[in-house]
C-alpha cells in the first residue's frame, strides 16, 4: 500500500496526520486528485460523516482513501456541538464565534468536562474500516495559546494545565483524538 488519498479539505488535519504516517506512504489530499467540490457531510453521527466522505471519494474518484470526522462533545451540553462542531455558530464556520458560543453556553455551569472524538474511515478496494480516538479534557474559561487550529485554544486535555493551542504539534499528537485514531490506522496498514 503506497498511495492513499486523505479525503479532507482541511490542511491542518493533513499536517497533523502526516507527522504520524510512515514516510513510505504517499498521502495525497483532495486537491491533488482534482476534487475541489464540497464533499457531502450530512450524517447525524461522526462515524457516519467519516464514512460518507470516504465513500464519496472512493466511488467518484476510484481511489483507496481515508477520511476523518471530528467532533467536540461537551458533557454539560448533552454532547453538543458533536456533529455540528464546524458549524456550531453558523454556516460561516468561524472558529472564534464557535469558541465564544461554547464558552457562553457553559456560563454558570460547574461541569466543564468535554471530549474530542475523531473517527477515521478507511476504504481499501471497497472494504470499509473505522478507527476511533478520544481525548478527554475541559473547556477553558477563555482562549489560551495560538498553536493548533479550531477549538484548540479552549480545550485543556485531562492531566494538563495548558490548552492544545499551547502545545507543540508533537505534544498534541501524543495525546490527541486524531493522534490516537491515526496511530490505529497506521497499525492496521502495517498488517496489510
Ligand atoms: P473535512 O474536509 O475533513 O471535513 P473540516 O474542517 O470540515 O474538514 P470537520 O467536519 O471534521 O472538519 O469539522 C470539525 C470541526 O472541529 C471544525 O470546526 C474543526 O475546526 C474542529 N476540529 C477538528 N479537529 C480539531 C482539533 O484537533 N482541535 C481543535 N478543533 C478541531
């Protein structure tokens, strides 16, 4: 297995995954295969969305591929924003507005527990596999740090005092939802 398409249009995801994937594996993004349209993401679950993206690319571009979907699940908000993580504060997918909404919705609540959940869906020759990674933590009262992307400045992983946005990429990868899911993917690819 030398070629695999990472079915994502998010360059941050490619950057993080590339640090963990074997260099022998040539990972291409959607742009590299000429896929510039928006890939549908309409499932009510994170796993469903991951599979939907991978199936779309496998069926339309006839390439072995993997995709991932990630959601932030906040305990006191019954798992919100979950599948709506990217669009929590609206279609503009604005990370500042998203973080502000999460903080505002937690105002006055003592339970700030949350988790990031990533599901990677892999399709090889039509066979489907999924790999999950979960990072537990808490939602900060205000943004901290400038590294990473998305909700990183307000997510403090369990056992740490700093947010994901105050860590290097390597430190985040070591404990993150995506790091865990990608390591499971790599272990599986090793067995092929
Ligand atoms: P795809 O092309 O792969 O779908 P996307 O950016 O649309 O890329 P998602 O649908 O998975 O990704 O949206 C996930 C949301 O969660 C989005 O708002 C991200 O900024 C955020 N997110 C994902 N991974 C994150 C991480 O490691 N740290 C912080 N925020 C993250």
